[in-house]
C-alpha cells in the first residue's frame, strides 16, 4: 500500500467542446442530474451525478475533437442496472443519429 492509503474513484473530469450539448447527452441519454454549474475564468463547467452523488465534472475547454493517438482519457465506463437499460440507451442514441464504432452490445473482458 502507498503512503496515501487506499484510493477509490471519486469522480471523473472530462474536457468537452460544447457544454450544453454534453449536458443534453449525459442528462437525456444516460440519466445524469445537473448538480451545479459555474464559470471559472471564462471556462464553463458542470457537476453531474445521480441521487446527489457527484460522478462527472464537464469542463468546456477542449479546443477540438477527440484524437485516439493523443494522451488523455481512453474511455469512461458505467455499470448499468440491466442489459435492457443499455439497449434503451443505445436506442436513444440511434434516435439522435449517433454513429457507433461497433454494432450492438460489445462484451468486454472486464465483465
């Protein structure tokens, strides 16, 4: 064990290009509540969570889209209540015209 002790994930911070669009996605599709919003030196941000528990912080400060070959967040995973809820989220995304890298639900080794 390290000198700091055991650590658990508290929340994830994500840089976004459009805070309003991101709030709609995380709220309407994934069901996150907006806990708070603000502005720090011209950078808008929002705290998102469920049942009052902070899960994500979105910062509108990204200058461009995601680039797979650059350092940064590789992926963000959430555990859902059921496969039916995952399929409902997939349908909501498809209804919004989202393009998927893979077709359907993809099982990962992590479970």
